[in-house]
C-alpha cells in the first residue's frame, strides 16, 4: 500500500479524501511541539480557517525533545497526515477523516538550530503555539551560546525571540502573539516569566526585556479535546478505509474547546470563531479549573490503578465494573464538590466526561496518560486532595489510592535510556518523566528491593520531595500512613483485588 505524500494525491485522482493543497501560503506560525494533540487540535483549526480563506497561513513544527520521532516522519510525508474524528457530538454520530495540510515542514532544532533561527527572521511569522506537556513549562538552568538549541522549551523561545529582536531592528522588530497549550495554570504568564528568567541568565540587554514585555503578547489558555493519536492495533482497518498508509494518522474525539485570554486584535487575526470553531475569548480560569479538575483529574487518577489492573485504555477501564466505580467515586464525590462553578454547569460537565470516557471509537491508552504523571498529579489532583481533607476532616479515598497506585506504577525492573521500564504480568511498559522524578523513583524502589528502605520510608521520601510536589505532602494529616497502607496492600494483593476491595467496602458502608 502506498504511503501518504503529495505524489500520492497527485496520482490518485479517484481517492475519496477532501484535500486542498495550499503550498504557496506563507509560514505564519512557529509551533514548538508536533505531537498528536497539536496535530489534532491547533493544526486542525488552522486547516479549518485556511479552507475557508480566513487565515491563509502555515505552521512550522519544531521537535521539542532530542528523542522525538515525529519530524522525520512528517517531512517524509510532505508534512501531510490524516486526522480522524470519531464519537458523538450534540447527539449526532461523527466519523470523519481528513488530510491535514496546515504544516509546511518540521525542524529538528538539535541538528538544525540555525534553520529555526532563520524562521525568527521572517516578518510573516506572527504566532507561537506550543504543547510540550506540563513539564515543558519549567526552568532548567542551562547555558546558551546561540550556536545550538537550548534543551528547555522556554529557553528555545528566549533564544528565538532574541534572534528576532537582533535581526529585525531591535525595538522595531515586530513582536509575536504567544499561545501556549500546556495544561498549566496561567500558562502564558508562566511562560513569559521563564523567558525573562533566561534573558537575565544569559545577560540579554534590558532593551530586549522591554521589547518582550511591550511588543509580545503571552496569552493564558485552556485546551480541551481528547486526541488518542495513532490507532495502534487497528492500523489495517484504517488503511483499508483510507486507501493508503499514513504513519502519522491521528484519531481524536469531535468535541473541542479552546479558551484564550486575548484582546480583539488577536481574535481578529485568528478568526477561529468565524470558522465555526468552539473558541472562547476571555477569562479562562473558571473553565480551566473545571476542565483540569473534572476531565484531566480523573484521567490521572485512573491511569495507574486501571493499567496495573490489567486493562489498556480508558474505555477498557470504564467497561470494568470495579474500575468504573472507582472513577465515578473520585469524580462525583471527591472532585466535583470543590470546583467553584455553577452547580448545574459543573454537574453537566462531569456527566459529559463519563460519556466521553465511554466513546467506543476512542482508544486512549493509559500509559500515554501516565507520561509525566507526577507533575500531572501535582497540578490536577493535589488541590482537590487538600480541599477535601480540609472540608471533610478526612482524606479522599479514591485520590489517595490513585497516588499509591502511581508510586507502584513507577516501580521499575530496568532502565532504557532516559526512562524506566516497569512490568505488568508478562508485559513491559515505559515510565516517562523528567530526570529528577525518574532518579528519585529509581533510587527508592532499588533501596526497597535491597531491604535498605521500608514501604513507609519509601513513601515518606516521595511525599517529602518538595521538588516534585511544590510542597511537603507528608504534612497533610494521615497521608503518609494511608499511602503506605495502600502501597503495601497493592504489592500484597495486586492492583485488581485492591481496587475491588476499595470500592466494595465503600459500597457496603453507604
């Protein structure tokens, strides 16, 4: 079967795919990240605007990490890929596939940083989008000479902006609108602070700092769409349906929401709403709090307990009676009450989350949700854990169990490259996180294996690691003892039986 590229589209005139080539459009966006989410969300939105003649611009996609694998595949396919949206939206079944052509090219900054800096010199570039995961919006002390790419995303952006400032006339250089999509509260403000920190580290002049603050906009945002990526296990079905092979085909749900804090000038230059897209301009905090706590929170809460119980996807977990009780208990009893929003609106959203988790078309793999899980737990579940403990004068059972499950999930058998490898029955899985987190869990579980540390000492070490959680979690009353008991039980009974015991005891106590 032939591979997706421009030649395929020219040759196969009978192919039943909606496709519009826009090779001559200028590159208006530089995008740090080229993963499934951005390709199934932002780049799809750019495509929608381009199809209607509303934006008329393309995206330059930058590989965010040294071990990324998407850019070579993207360039081999002439920057084309297929997006399939499947599910139920407004009561209607949606099952659509489309070739996305909004990306012009991909660049690996670690081998071609000078090409990235050339993009900075273009006056056509107006916008920066990013999704480098929550862990990408963090500070990493590093040097920068201008000759090779910084490792961190904020460092790359600082170097990119400084090159633009110097090459286009310093204070006269046109600024950019920067729209991060990482699920971090006040992500635009956080990114701006990090860029300025690097500017100070690298002794950039005060005039550059003034230019960043006066000529560039950093927008806080909220994004919402479940994008599961490549349909592993169903490749042949999709190839038969599409009539070609696409190593970057991406699957997602039809639901989408993009909230952006920006003025009318930005909204006019990015006419998302005119294209019929669900984009809201204004204060994102209420929507963000609801979405992060009630959608992302349950995702992080469920992934380790479900995966180590023997299931692979969110749908698998929701079709297991005990795991579904576990998820619904956490969502409705422990997370929902502490979201500050209209009761009817947040209850409706919680119900929609369960419907989205039950989407039969979506294969949302649990290990993918578990990437950078410690930071996700910190941002998505720790606030609810603390509020529940204060208001109820006891600990939330599902959230605390999920933290114990996370710790067991991070128990590795070996290490491959930068990541750990765990084992579930006869299968293995990759534990992906930042090096600080990887090192901590590698060390504590090895110490436990060598009888140099008890479970309670292991749990204490993890909970008191303020660099992971932003606080000493062991200061929360009874948390250390509760997590230790859960971890011991999981190691003794297994995850599946431990979940069953947790939800059935709760049922009997009602």
